[in-house]
C-alpha cells in the first residue's frame, strides 16, 4: 500500500476529546509534523500517511494515561478505499486570477439575503473555501491573517444544493484542500431554526460556517485571545464576500443564532464554538445595505 493516506485517525467516542487534548498538550507538545493534523481533527476521521500515523503513536505512547479507558485517538488502516473516498471530497483546483479587480469587488460588495433556486458548482465552493482559509505559502500560511499564525478557525460547509456534492455537513481541510464529511443529510432547515428562523439560511444553496477552537490562541495570548480570534473571523468572512462578488454570487453575514443549537446541528467538537454563518447562493435581486 502506498504511504499516501494509508491510515485513518478518529477520536475515540469513549473518551472526551477536549480533556485529553488539553492534558496532552500541556504534558508533551506534539511534534511539528503532526501538530497541524491533531489541531484540525474534528468529529470525523482524517486520512494520514503511515509515517504520520507512526509519529502520532510514538507521541501518544509517551503520554501518561494514554491507554486509560482506551486511547483517545484510534488509528486504523484505510482498508476500505471506497469508504475513505466517500468521506473525503477532493476539491477542484483554485483559481489564482480573475477578471474582477479588488477595487471592483470592494465597490460591488453587498449583503444578499434573497437567493434564486439553483445549485452552486463544486468549483465555486472550492474557490470560496480557499478564499476564507486556503493555504498560500510555506509553513501553512493562509489567505487570512492570524495572530501568531496559529489559525484557530475551522470551516464547515452545510451543503444543500451543490452540484456533485451530497447534502451534508463537511469540514474543510486547508492543508489538502478537500472536504471531510462530518454529518449526513441536508441540515439547512435545522440550521435556519438555530439561527432564529432566518430565511436566508434556509434558502441558501450552502452555508459556510466559521467556527474556532480557541485553545492554542488562549495559551499564547491569554485574555486577548477572544479579540484576536474574532478579528480573524472577520478577515475570513470579508475574503468570502469579495470572492463571492468575483464569482457573481450572493453572500451575507449572519451572527444572530443560538450557539448551542448550531453546535448540535453541525456536531461540533466540545472545544469549538460557532462564530459566523455565511449563507451563499445565486442572487435573486440586488440588496443594498
């Protein structure tokens, strides 16, 4: 078997992820090679190489209490290639240029709450996700600035009407530029209910959700961390809005929602909090705000 994505890692449902991660990080920080993998590991499994899997096992074996009650991370061979492909969705290559200047995008950006029925393409979704948190340079640098380059944001796509993509909840992996299925089924109606029944959430072709795991930022910046994380979420959201303009799509910020309800709908890990919903779709009419 090739070393490329030959294993899968998932959180053991018998252990509490937030507790073991806090204790593990404080007692023995993971090596740089696997730290990004562990920081993005959410409710769904991730694919890793056998080399990465071995590094995770070696790190875990040195932690006190790793095996108590079963290891918090389960590392298994990727035996069912069909299942792995179903869980992970490679995204189309992102565009690096367009016919829309940054000045034109700034001038044309508007909050759009009314969408016409019709699917988004997977290429459009790929571009919007990359605009929000795509990697753009060595060391995992991304499209939006982050305090200390810690990148606490996690992106989720609630897909309802995207051509070539099943209705479901997906987590975006910036490192591999792909989606990982987190929950099955169309969750737009549930998400709309959690967002005070706002129609734009229920009628959007898809909703991009910006969440954050603030632990790495808090560990470095203390009480200032929340401010830095919210600033970063604003950077990512503006990137999405400007990219939507360039694609001829509509988008809007939604900040009024029940946090606990959104977490339940998306199945977010305990350590992650939702910050912003971005409904996306084809504009029905120009809403100027």
